[in-house]
């Protein structure tokens, strides 16, 4: 299967089935078993089209009326347009020819001829082209751009959207594990995050023996820093509220040590099952339960924990460079709606802290609605107050003269992570 066919299938799934691009692309690449060059092109086309779809559609519609409801036809048109506009290594005639051939087989020569005419006119209209960054910004919803500018300023806010801000793959070497040879050759250690490596080698590291034996975890760098921010010490009781598939849970367990109690919860049973499998792979002992934190916690958990991590459901705006489909799914009301959910979850979770216990609240959003405004409510209603970090993991992120901060943001262009808001709060 060609790179274009793989990308086309993924795009249709994203539009038609509301699939996440990363998961759909991974599935299709695994099935196709293509070489690295085709993997790279399929990835570029998938994410490139999703980032610039409104711009590409505007450009194409200047030369002919498009049937936007025909997802298969639309994917071929947009992939060809993306190649023409932004990929110099693909000759225009080759991009047009492959699109027309595919559409001839899907919809017949009449539609193929129509597509051929549109794409040839697009290829000849060089003067109105944008750079990839400008096309990406043009394609982002105007309400989102306004809020990013409001909360981060015009330069910082809009850089969140840029495709060049996508962080690379990071691994976390488990505590007490020596650095394997493949990381010495194909990775760069992150000096300010213990055990973290930026992976630069080829292939999927999950296929390695060291992964199967649990020596390392694939974990985004910002997610590692969120877990570090909780400041877990040996022997403490720890609650991971929205644990997902358990990457942060395993790091918290490493910090707390084998004599501690770690409880991981999540709303979704399939995530708890995935978490249990991850704990088995990494030989990590934790308790795991399905729980809905919009509900009051059971009495057995109230006041029982030294540390609580709430990495709450959010808009995902901080990951938008890596997950561009988010932009087309969010509505202006969503951040506020999700902030209310975050507030409810965190207030219930705070009841599980002992006096003096610490709660870390995090979202992979950079909007104030899902950051400062939520933590202000937690302090006003939840008996919490900001607390400075006990460990200096973030000292390299905020070097002198910056002081340690109770609240901070991680930004792709500053820290090489997804965008996060993180707050450290203490039970009075």
C-alpha cells in the first residue's frame, strides 16, 4: 500500500469516525508494513492535511466547486494540494497523476477529469501560496487564536499552533536500569529530567527486547515533568486520579518505593486494563480501580493519601501541534465546560488528602480557563493553598533569576514538551 493510500484511509477515519489521527495512523502503518520513507510520507500527508485543511479547501474552491461531504474524494484532493503547495520533493505532475488515477478508479473518468483540471490550475497559481506556518495559522479557528493571544500573548500563543513545535519521541529509563546500547547510540539524555531521553534512533522502540522486559517506558517529556511536580517521597501514599494507561503511575510508584501504597483510578475500564498490563510489563505493584470522580469519593479514601495527582480531562489545546484534529472538534464553549469538570474532579480528589498533603493539578491545555481559573476555585472552595516545589526537577526549566513556582506552564517552543499547565497545592 502506498503512503498516499495509508494517509487517505487515516483521513477518512478521522473525518468520518472521529478517530484520533495518531492511533489510526499507527494501526494502518502496522498493517501495511511499509519502509521508513513511506511511513514518513504517510505521516507528513496525514498531519499536514489536518493542519491546513481550511486553507487548502479555500485554495481549491477558487478553481472549482468541491463536494466536501465525499470524504474519499476530499482526501485525495487535499493530499495532492498539500504536496503541490508544500512538498518540493514531490513533483507537481506526480502528485496530480496519482490523485487523478485514484479518483478515476473511485468515481470514474468524468470526476477524474474535473480533479485534474482543478489541481493543474492550483499548481499554476504560485503567487497566492502561503508558507506552511502561515497556512496552519490561517486554518486554526479564530476563537482559539484569540484566546491563545489573550492568555499567552501574540507571539507565545500562536507558536503553540506551529507544526515545527511538535516534540519528538521521549523515553523514560526506569529507576535502577543501566542505559542500554541502543539509547547510547540513538538518544539524547534530557539533563534536567532524571531518566529521560529524546529518542533519535530509527524504528519503533516498542519492538526492542528492553521494552518487552520493562526497562523503559515511552512517555512524553511533559507528562514526566507533571509526575515529578508532585514531589513524591519514599514510603508515601499516592493517589493517581485520572491514571489513563499508567505511564505517570509507574513513575510515581518508582518515587514512592516498594513499601508505599499507590492507587490508580480512571473512569474507563479499558484504560484500567491497559494500566494493569503496563504495570505487569514494568513489574510495578499498584492498586487499580475504575472510579468516576464526578462522584464523592468513598469514605475509605478520604484523608488517606499524602500525595494526589489530578491530570484532568481537558481540551488538549497544548497538544494541538501534534494532534491537529483537535482544532476542528473544539467549540468555543468547550474549555469552560471542561474547566467545570476539572474543578469538580479536583475538589473531590482533594478530600482524599491528609492535612498537609500535596495535590498536583495538571492539564495539557495552556488556556487560563483550564489553568489559573480552576486553581483559584480549588483554593477558594477546597481548603487548598499554593505550595512551592520540594524538589528542583524544574530548576533547568526556570533557571535563575526565576524563583521556584507553585504554578507553571510548559510550552513546546521553550521546553520541548506538549503544552501544560501545572499547579502544586497543599491541604491546609
